[in-house]
């Protein structure tokens, strides 16, 4: 056929060419099926992963701190009205924080302690940036109760729930509590102002 494409009819094609054509067509279909199967597997896994992410988002989100707690991530406290020998309690991240304006006697008692006598040894100088101000989280390290100030055998804090006694530096001296009262991060911005957190 001049100027056109000549295609042999199947009955005119040699027998070997027909077999080759059928084998090639079969391989092409198999390759197409493999590509399709791979695509379906990848798509299914992708949709499942996205669905699992959406389903687990509420659970993950509830682990974060509440908005009101985050709003109190840092607090500024004016220490000017706190007289020597007095203690105030402020709320920080949903926990009570004791701020004690210690007397010279309380500071001396806290420093005059043999470290071998302490369950959780820590010198007073590591617990108070300024000796006259002791700032610590007011939560007993045994079961999370709130200790009472100016009480106990060491004139510091006493947890009446299970009998933990803390000294004037907030260190555990007697009872089941395993550790000292915690010290939060804080910084003095001037002589009478502290920022906790």
C-alpha cells in the first residue's frame, strides 16, 4: 500500500510472530497488574496512616498542658510585703509554691547540718539563690500532699498525711518521702521581685 501503513492480517502473519505478540501482550498485562497492585497497596497504607493520625489526635492533644496552666508558665511575685519569718504560697502551673522569708536563725539551722544525716543530701546554698529567700514547690515527694509550714521536728515543714518532716531548707529529714521539696526555676529581677518559671 503506497503512502499508508501496511498491517498484515493475522492469517497472513507468520506463526512465530503471532506467538511473540501473544507472549508480549501477556507480559504487558502482568506488568500492568503489578503496577496497579503496588499502587493500591501504597494508597491503602497511606489512607490508613492518615486515618490513624486523625483518630489519635484527640488523645495526643489531651496530654498537653491546659491553656490556663500554660498561661501561668511564669509568674512574677512581689516580695516587698513578705516580712522576715513569714511565708506566702503562690500558685504556679497548678501547684503551690512556698516562698519563705527566712530568719537568720532558720538560715543558720539549714546550713548547720551534716550532709551524712540527710536522706537526699543537698547543701542549703544550692537550694536558695539568696539565703533569706527559700522558694520551693510545696508538694510532698512521697504522695503529693501539701506540707504545713513552721511545723515538724525540724521547724520547717511537716506532711501530716504520712509523717514526713522537712527542715528549714525543705530537705527531707524524717518520714517516708524519698526526696527534698522541689526547687522551681526562678530568677530575681530586682531586690523585691522574683519570676518563677
